């Protein structure tokens, strides 16, 4: 398993790090972090062993720019369909985000996190 604990805006843990909100701006959340995250995920995917290797992408962000959009970009890159499949949670049907999970800070006092998983064919 290759785990990408991507650098992110930390919007999911602002209650623990309130000063972080004053260091963020929309450009970081919408553009800068996603560019870095996409590059790291693509590079990490090259390290996953063929035939059965696993790749996990995780952030402590609740931003769709840093989560859903990165997943979509990764799954739309050339060679994805030939080399990867979604690693679903609980044998769920193959819908667009059945291999992803997110928690939000308002749910039971937990922090906000995101995870996506794939298997190498």
C-alpha cells in the first residue's frame, strides 16, 4: 500500500488549529494545494506495485477542490482504466465515489478527513 497523506489546507481540523484560518486564502484552497496534491498523487501512483498493489489518497481537508476534484483528475488521466480500479468500501456497487469516504467536523465532534482508494490491475 502506498499512502499519500497529501499536504492540504487543513480545513477539516480548523477547530483544533483556529489560527490556520487566517493563513489560508481562496487561491491556496482552489489552485495551489490541488496542483501539489495532483502531482504527488500521480508520482505516488508510479510507486504502486503492479497487479494488486494499493494506493490511498488522504487529506484533512473538507474542500472539494482538494478531494473530489483530485480523485476525478486522477481517474481521468491516460491509462487509468487500463491500470487501475476503484477499491470499494464494503463491497458497494461501482458508483463514482464508492471508493471514497469523508468525515465532517459537524458529525459527532470528529475532524474532517477524506480518503480515496484504488487497486492496481
